């Protein structure tokens, strides 16, 4: 089992593996793996059974993401455990979807739910229409913004990508991104995704307010019928522009999808409240799997 650093040349191989075994968790796209590599280094390997293996290194700790194309999760987990032991760290597989977690729990691996990592999945049509009393507040904010300013939705082209970067830089200046490892890594990932959006097959959209870019979003297909939004930024000084961005992105850019995965809340109370306020259709539960006495390789 030989792991090599993820490179852009790995994209066709990773994409093919994910197409054959469509993911439910938001981390499993090449875009996500590549965009966040400054914060979380990624190494890949293919095991003897043909599964794509993903090893992460973040702040000195090592963990695996769920293998892709895995036909025997318990056997693969035991092989990963043996590799981890030989490399000097304990087995840890993170962002494991519930079906795989159930198989591994039955095989004797300790499994723990990670609520902060659960993905929020919404019905695209519901966000696109905002019908119903539960969306009254969001509709009112959008109505006020569009009544008092000239607002328009556009797909992101090359010129607009640079305007989106300028908005991201202004957003980061307000939040001192250079002092926060996660925000700094996000800024770098957004810049790469904006400039390489065609290579990554991304769907991009923006909102102009009085002619200036004040919000943008970047996403892609996660699995058949489901999109994932990787990044969304807006000018925090404009009330209602986040709501308008989400509404118009679903209506204009994601009309061909049934669902949209808007990733996790990271355990941040305000972010959790916001995501719940959009009435998720369901949550994608994720689990962490570790090694236990019952899961030790007999050899």
C-alpha cells in the first residue's frame, strides 16, 4: 500500500472512482480534496481490491477518508489499521457515511457520530420557490433588497471571476483571514476554484447589486440529482444578499438538480441556526471509526 501526494494529474482517476461509487458526503469530490489541501494534505493509493484510498495529514495528525469503491469495508478497514500501525499512528477514518459505519460497527470497530460534520441537504425546488410561511422572513429580506437596489444574477465568466476574487479579499480583510489557518486555506481554495472552474467542472453564479458583484457561489454535481455548494460569499454589509444568492443560485444554476448539499456547520452555533433556518430536507450523518480490541487483525 503506497500513498502519494494528490496532484492535478490524479483528477481523472479520482473522478472515475467517484463516478463508479457516487458519494453522499460533501468531502468526496476532487474539488474539495484539492481546494483544501493547504489545510489538510491529501495522499492517495489504490488497494489490491481496487478501492481508492485517501489519507489526510492535518496539524500533525493522520486520518483516512472513506475508501471509494470499497466492496468489503471491514476488510479494507483492517488493512488500513495495519498500515496505520506500521506508520506509527492509530487508525481513524473520518466522515464515514451511516451505511458504511453500520457495517464497521458490526465488525467490531468503535463508531462515533460527529454532529458538527453532518451535511445539510435541501430540496432545490423549495429554495428556488421560497413558498410557504416558514420562508416569510427570507422573502421579506429579498423583496426589500430587490425593491431598493438593482439586482441581477449572472453565471461567472473570466472577468467576473476577478470581481468575485476582489469580493473574497474584501471579506477576508474584514475577518483577518491571514490570522486564521482555516480561513486562509479557504481563501486560497476559492481563488483556485474561481480561476480553474472549467477544469474542475464547477457551476458558478453571482449576484450584482447596483452593478457590482456582492455575492457568489461555486458548486458542482456530487451524485446524480444532487449538487454540492463548496463556497458561498457575500458582502456582509448588505442585508438580504446571502438569502438572494442562495435563492437565485438554486433557481438559475441548479434547476437541473433535485437536491443540494450545502455542507456542514462545523459545530458553530450561528451557522447551525442559519442552516436549520433554510429547512433542510435531510442531514447526511457522518461518523468517525477508530480501532478497537475486537477489530484487531488476527495476524
